C-alpha cells in the first residue's frame, strides 16, 4: 500500500467556517488499512485463492452490510480520461451466474475476464472450482494461471470498493457541516457557497467526461463577477467565448494539488474580503485591472513582426479554438503581416470592450479603474475610422476581382464559340488521342493552352475572392463590436 496520503482515498479536503474565519482542513477517511494491506499482500501470493480473499473481506464487511449496489467514485483512475467511474459492490455467485455475469459485461468471455472491473466472487468453493475448470477449458490456460487471475482481479476491485464505501460514508457524516468538499464523482458538477458580506464562490468541475477535466472557480462580489482580465493580454490567443467561465482555473494531473490549491485560494480570498477588504480590492481588482491596462498599452505599441512571432508560437489546437484564428491563419500572417497584426490587436481591444459594464461595476470598489476605461475607450474612434476606410477599400478590391472573373469568363465563352467544333472533338478524346489531336492542330493547341491558363486564373481569382470576403466579414464584425461598445459608453455617460 502506498504510504502517501491521497485526497479522497485517505482524507477529504474541506473548507469550513471557524467562528467567522475560513479554514482549509482535511478530514480523515477511516477505513480498515490492515484489511487493504492484507488483501494487497494476498493478491501477490500465489498460494492464496480468491476464496481466501473473500473470506477475509467478509470478516470486515458481512454480506448483510452491503446495501448500496454501487458508489460514484473515480479513484484510482485519473481525472483526464474516460474511465470506470462507478465502484460496484461485490457479488457472490453460483457458477452459472458468474459465467453469465462475465459474458454479459465483456461481450465475449476471453476479453471480459481480463477487463472486468466489478468485484465478482463465488458463493461456495464448489462454484469456484467449477468456474476454474470452465475458464481453463475456454481459454486453454493452466489452473494456476486462472486462479491467479481471478484472485488478482477480485483483490483489485474489492480494494476500490473499500475506498469508495468509506469515502462516501465519511462524506455523509460531514457534508452538512462544511462549506465545500473535494468530490470524486464523474461528469459536470456545480456547487456554490455563500462566503458572507456579498462574496459568493461557485465551483464547476468536470471529471472523466467526455475525456476531459477541469476545476473552475467563479468569484462574485455583490453579484459582480471577477475575471482574470490580465490573462487576455498575457496569452497571445484568447478564447473570448469561454474567457468568462472562471475567475481562476485549476488543472493539474495531480488530483491532490489541484484541490488543495483551489481551496487555499478560496480561503485566502474569503478571509481577505472579510478582514482586509482594502487589501482584497488591491490584490484581486485594482492590480488585475492595472496589469491589464499596462499590458494593453504595450500590446498596441508592439511591432507587427513581434505580434506575429507570438501568434506563430501558439499551438495548432489553441489556434483552432480562438475566435480570431477561425479567420486568421499563417497564410495571411505571411502574405499580409500588417493586416494580420491589426486583426490581433482589434481582437484584444474588442474583447476587453465587451466587458465595459463589468469594468463600470468594479470601479465602485476602486475609482482608478475609470482611468483604464478611459484608456480603453480611446482606441474606439481611431479603430472605427480605420475600419471604415479599410472596408471601403476592401469592397472596391472585391469588385475588381469580380470584374476580372467576369472578363475572363467572357473571353472563355468567346473562345469556345469560335472553336466550338474543336472543343467538342477534344472532349471525346483521351490520352494519346488527345495529344495527337493537339499536335495536328497547332493553332488550336495554342488556343487550348490559353483556355486552360484562363480557367486556372479564374480558380485563383475565386480563391482570392473567398479570402478577401472573409477579411471583409471580419472587419465588419469588429466595426459592429466597436459601435456597440461606443453606444454602451454614450449610454453610461448620458
């Protein structure tokens, strides 16, 4: 047995209120460690059988005490994978029932024997002996190999059941007396806690479904959401649509450190708000906004080459999930670097302007935030002016491309009308016949070569048309965003 204390196996992490001050604590999970150690030892002892393990287990947990059919429980599986999330209670079967259980759970006997995770045991020694004989025949294995497989499989699953049963038992005894606790359930889960004085915290978790995981915390002061605005500047690519999902996110492969970091963060933020509100505002509001303001100013002054260098180092996965990168790719950054850099700056500014209402609310706690609002809004008119100009130029460019396509199509129509018979004859020929036909008609061969070049040119123009149309839509979207933000500012000042 691993000596390291593991969260949700050996203890449950909690936040509790101790006389008005919040504290992180760990509640011991009391389970028979000597039983677990003995079963682990027996699982490695080839002289033992599954019946020996069952006998020892039933001394601690008689059949009549096994009332729950299963427990929601992920451990020891990692959070970041689709895995077994139910710890089943043990069942003790006749030979026929045991065989049917394995076949039903695994689809076919050989695979289910190796992959089954339910603690399946036997109601009698004779049932066990019949199963061994049948398995040896089905899998063509030696009795000793079969006995070892059954013993190890049952031992592993019964230990998991012991952990799950005692975790849930301990949780049931403390749940009503704590504010928050470490959970070990799969799927989406959201819990909220009132931390007093207008401060509330919401924890959202997702473990093992669908093959992903996160622990996100949202902090509200008087229903005003606190967000990590400086992240929008620090990270080259911002997923604005999901940016407001959390005040702080905790993701770590180590399940223990992510829970503890999250709880310590909540305790610190709650105690600061209650005992030192000025320090809380400085740390979590003022400093956050000031860092964003400084970062945005530097960003606006960043040369195009540097902006694109940052963008090019973002992973492909993050680019796909970011709003700008749906339209902005490395092709544009290399072909039109100034335009690409401009789009990146537009996205940062428009994204932050989206939170104007929130900034106005936060300025109630610190009036210096108004300076950031003023600085942010100064970008609106220059951006709008530039966007309007570029939209006009973009539209002119699109019309020129469309005219070029029309002109080429007209030329192609003229050629096909003038050499209608030759084109019809060529259409029915392939391979060497086509090559011979063009060799015998050198004048038409030149015409046909020109025809193919113009067809290729149409494809190129259409590709440019698609790209320019995409950039026009992006400019219009940004212009719409800036207009909406300007309207919000004017409304707030009226």
